[in-house]
C-alpha cells in the first residue's frame, strides 16, 4: 500500500465525516444562534434555555437525516471492501 493510497483513503474518510456531521452541526448552530438572539432581546439568562432546543434540534436532525447518513456509510464501506484488493497490493 503506497502513501498515495493511504492519503486517498484518509481524504475520503474525512470528507465523509464532514458530510455526515454537517446537518446536525448546522441545525444546532442555527437553533443556538436563534436562542441566543431571543435571550439577548428578552434578557432571559436561563442556562437550560440554550441547551434544550439545541439537543432537540440535533435529535430531530438525526431522525430526519438518519436514512441518508446510513446509506452514505454503507456505500462508503461497500466501496472500501470492493476496492480492498487495490489497496492491499
């Protein structure tokens, strides 16, 4: 296995990690920003108010994007095992 093949595998793995985590992180970011603006305008300084909506939004994102995430992981794993001979030689 050459260095180029190892780098290619790592690039594909990192790209998949970024793609698969983006929906949850993006939704958490948007909800967190909205809650922060709401807290700033109403001057409510309750700590739990910022965490609960973010947790719920991330769980909803996992439920909504779960099938896509699973399909992407399965496709990547199948592709990895199908091309295993290319990487071992």
